[in-house]
C-alpha cells in the first residue's frame, strides 16, 4: 500500500486536471464577459467551502456507506446528507450574492468557477478514499479518471444553474433545487465506489446537463454582453485564420532566401 502522502498527491493532481478541463470549457469561452479577479476570488472561496464540505461528506456519508457495504451495520443518516447539501447551497447563494458578482450579472459564470473549486475538492476527497480503500485495477483506474473529470464539472453545473436561477429572481428555488441535485450526485458518487456499474447512470445525466448549461449560461448574459462576446469571438476567429495562413508563408521563407 502506498503512503498516505503519495495517495494525497495523486488525488490532488487528478482533481486539478479535472478543474483545468472544466475551466477550459466555459471560463475560457466566456473570458471576455466576466471579471477575471472575481472569477479567481470565487475559486478561492470554492476551495475553502469545498474543503470543509468535502471533509464532512467523507466522514458523514462516504465512510458510513463503505462500512455498510462491508458490515451491513453502519447506515448513512439521510438527515446528515440533506443538511450538508443544504448548508453548501446556502453558502454558495451568499457567495454569488456579493456585489462584485451581481454588478456584472455574472452569477452563472461565477457559479461555474465556484463550483469547479468545490467539485475539485470533493473529487480529491473521493479519489483519495478510492485509492486508500481499494486495490488498483482497471475498474478502479476508470473510476478515478471519471471522478477526476466529472466531479468538478458536476458541481460547476449545479452552482452555475443556481446562479442562473438567482439571476432570474428565484432565490429560494435556487437553494432548494441545488440542494436536491447535490444530494443526488453525492449519493451516486458514493454508490460508484462500491458499484462501478453506477457510471452508466451518471455519465448520460452529465452529458445532458452539460449541454443544457451552455443554453442557460448564454441566456443569462445581457444583450450588451452578448454583443461584446460576439465581437471577441469574431476577432479570435480572424486571428486564428490569419495564424493558419501566416504559418505556411513563414515556412516558405527559408527556401526562398536560399534560392
């Protein structure tokens, strides 16, 4: 069995890879709309919230669930699950209500950045539990890869949707729906630790939710923001096109000079 430090390093790197992949999607695409310092501030708060939230999920949900699978004695208390997810949703609500977030109407993109950090911390804890309690084999490696990719994105989708509902004035609805979805994904991710077959239910839901998130993020952007983004995307497309054209021309210069 590898040392706890090595397992922690592997789980940390895996979670960071998942966070990076999630950032390169939404946050890179909408880089002209949101304020970068605000986004990094949300990442910071997400790491703090995710660290506390994930440690409680680990001790109150994941460990009891694993013990139940082994001994059939310890039972997960559903009240703990609901309370933890409700508290997390309320804290996300307050973080997204800050003036620097509301002033730019960036609750959805801020929620995505916040969720990536919370989900990254959650993924790190779950991956650590898998490495610590399981023998390394192909199903375990597949589980680790899927956890690294999906846990940050799952929480990002939920937090972004919560921000979308807040932007539309549905404050309590945002908290209650986010709590429900958080309870669902915590249960499912805890379940796949002992039954990898659960991935056939998680992956399709994630694909559908990820596609839907593109719509509500775009719809949440004000008209002026959409105009600005279209200009940025058009300029980036021109730059990429010019880059492709200039590369072959540059490659011909040495030959021309030699002649």
